[in-house]
């Protein structure tokens, strides 16, 4: 089960009360794709990001958050519109999670045991390649999912602009695993073979959750 959907997440939400630290944490979101994307963060909002641009998210205190990118969007001058993937209810500045499929970067900053937890999750599918890299504190474990998952997507999971997680399509216990034990499936192996750092089924924690000391800054690169 993904860290942020697990019982730890409850701890992560309450721990900050006891581990407040005052350093600003910086997350730089970089668009390395040769086209415009519309990244979003919850909390954090969302914006248009042209090729080569960087969006600096500053978190003054602890946050549990998710970052994803939206593709093929059109918005009007009041910030309403829609996107082919990752759309958050038609808002430019997201107040809700994006529609599947989205490649998710998830983190709990300064959460359980005073550490930052982070992962790349394919539990809502895949729309863009991404890399998440610690940039301070001597923490060096960069994680990435940069394979051509959309291009190689099994036909049952294919959707315009991305590749669905099998839970989204089939909604069965085998793929969604709401409770109890669950195992990799042939579909989750399709993702894991291509992105070994990523969460590919609900109990994929041992190979997919990473930590840094609290207070580390990070860079998210789309199309690394
Ligand atoms: C989405 O945008 C990309 C990059 O601009 C483009 O190559 C692709 O054709 C677009 N897809 C759709 C369905 O509009
Ligand atoms: C997984 O198994 C199902 C059912 O046997 C099959 O339809 C599907 O094509 C398989 N997918 C992959 C990626 O092998």
C-alpha cells in the first residue's frame, strides 16, 4: 500500500505538530519536455509551464503532498478549461487531485520519525516520465520512471495521452487490493520491469519508498 494511503499517513499528518522545523523547503518543478505542460501540486495549486521553465514551490513547514503533470490543456483567461490528462475539475490552480492516468510524485516531508518519505507512484497510471531528486542535505537517492510506458501500454490499459493502472480499469480486488495481502500481477509487472523505482501495486513498499533527512530540498523533472 502506498505510504500516503497507509496508516503511516495518519501519523504523517499529526507528527508535524511535534516536529515543526523552521527551514523553508524548496521543491523545484522543471519541464524538460519539448512541449508545454501544466504541473499541479496538492497542496500547491497548478500553473502552465513551458518547455525549459521551472516552478519553485516553497513549503515553509511540513507538508504531505502529491505532484503530477497535466497535458494538452486549454484554459481561458479566468483559469477555467480542461486537460487531456491530469485534469483537476477544470481548474488551472488545482484544489483537487488530477484524473487518471497521472504519474504521481508523492512525499511526506518531515513526517514519520523526522524523515522525508518519497515515492513515484503508478497507482493512478502513467502520463509523463518523471524524476525526483534530493538536492541538499547530502541525500542522493534520485528516483525515476522514464520508460515509454504510454507507447508500450497493454491494449486493455491504453487511453489517450497515457496508460491506466489496472485497478482504474478493472476495479477488482486482485488489482486494487483494498485490504489484506496482495501480490504483483502480470499488469503490475509490466510497469515494474520498466520503472523499478515506482509503486506498481498496493503492497510494493519495500522497493518503492525512499527517505531523506527532514529539511531536504528536491527537484522534480518531467521528461528527464
Ligand atoms: C498532446 O500534446 C502533444 C505535445 O504538444 C502532442 O504531440 C499531441 O499530439 C497532443 N495530443 C492530443 C491528443 O492532442
Ligand atoms: C494479463 O493477464 C490477462 C488475463 O490473462 C491478459 O488478458 C492480459 O493481456 C495480461 N497482460 C499482460 C501485460 O501480460
